[in-house]
C-alpha cells in the first residue's frame, strides 16, 4: 500500500439490440467471447444475461482512467455493432421487463438466484462502482462509517434511472428503490472498528447465510477481492465525464477522511437516520432537491451541499492531481443529470408525437448514442 490512493472504476451496462434498443433476454453466442478477445479481463458478466461490466486498471492518474473508460466503451461498442448490438449506460433500462431476462449460468449466480428468488430476477439495474486504496487497509471500516453522510451526494449527482418497466417513476433515481429490495443493501451499519465488522461477517458466514463478504452489497463496503473501499451508491453514468468526476470526488473525500480522523468521529444513530432521509431525497429529486442539514436544523439545496463538499476536499483533489475532474461536478446542476436529459427527451418526443411508445424509443436511442459519445 502507498499514499497514492490508487483507484479503479467499474461500469455496468445493459446490452441492447442495435435497432430496437431493447434489452437482451439472452447473451448471443460468441458475443462475450469476442469482447474478451478484445478487452481481456476488463470485461465480465453480471447476474443477468442482459448486463455486462467493464473495469479500468488501478491507477493514480485521473486522466488515465478517463482515457481507459473511453477506450473500453469505444471498443465494446464496435464489437457490439458487429453483432447487431449496442450498450446503454443507465441505472435502469427505460422499457426492459425484468420477467423476460435470464440469469447468467455460473455457480455463484446459480446460488444467488436460488437464494434471492424473484428479487434476483428483478435485479435489472446498473451501477457505477469506484474502488480506492487506502494507505492502511485497516482504515477502511472507519472511513466507511464516517463517509456515510456524504453518500446521498453521489446518488443525487448520478441519477440516471427515472423509468422502470416503460413507466416514468416520478423518481430521478429509481435504481436503488429496486436494488434495495435485496438483503444487505442500503447504507452500511456504523461499525466502530474492523473487529466489529469482521465479527458481523464471521457470524453470517458461520451461519451459512453468506459465503463471504462479497455478498454484502451496501452502498459502500470494504472490498473482499481487493484491498479497497468500494463505493457502490451511484447509478451508472451515461456520460463518461460524470463517472470520472464522481471517482475524483470519492477519491479526494477518502483521502480527506484519512487525513482528518476527527471529522465525523462521533457519528451516531441520528446522523445515519438523516443520511437515510437524504438518500431518499437524492433518489426522488436528484440535483433539484434539498438535503436535511442536521447541524443547522434546516434544508440545504443539493447545489449548495455540493459546493460545500468540493470546498472541503479541494486541497486533497489538488494534491491527487484530480481537481479539474472534480470541478466538472459543478456543471451537473446546470446541465442536468442523465435522468434530466431522459425526461426532457421523453417529454419533447411525447409532445411531438403524442405516442408514449415512440417517446420511450427516443429515450432509448438517446441513451445508446450518449453512452458511446
């Protein structure tokens, strides 16, 4: 371990028909093999055959991560086009029906589907995951606890799931409403230290409730596979620049909390309850809502909360060489998230055609193009 705070980004995608933009029910024979030939271990399957994940290599340079994500999307898009397919980066697919998809055949996924039953079948969601290495892996549980009040910020800035099952949900980020049906999701518990967290995992493993800690799917967690703290709260970002900006924010915030162990040291039940409320408000309103400010006993607009958070970690971002990427986040309240764009495309197409199906088709087409821009 070093003080570089190396990081990696994992993006989940829906695989769609190139013409209709409908989510696939089954992964076509040879398609994943073709992707592996071009992308190697950077591409992996997911629980459902309609989804894939692409991951960057660990790096300490934000520009390298941006270039690699663009390359991964470009190459995967080219391979997909050769097979009559495409990709969509969004928290939910606007028209996919969860009861029409199939699970990926693998021992882990077979066991998951047996355990989760219908909840596994309904897992038609895609997220953005960011891994960050800490100077000492034993600090991960402490940082996870103290970062909890900031998790709603990542959700609000990444909202890309306003549709579910061909319906506008009224939420800017519906993904977590669906995902949190699963056990061991949502905000993490406020474990005091590593020993408490390990006791929790050991109890579940000993009772054969889970095989290992990789079956704990909180919005943030110590990774079982890597010596990292893994952020899992955000929706998949349609725009690659948004994904990299969120990674820069997360990396800088982790460094700030390591360097300031007194910050949120006394976080307790009230703080977690407020964070849960703000998580809901982020899902419901995205960047257009407000958060509950516990210290001031008032509401604070998401835009202002973002400015406060950027000011808090700006020095860390500067030291890590990712301040410019971080500052991209300030454009999101003005330009809108993917959810804002999807709703705008839907409303314009519906006003023009008067046809809901055509409006949803316009949303899918926009998503497919924006994903590969």
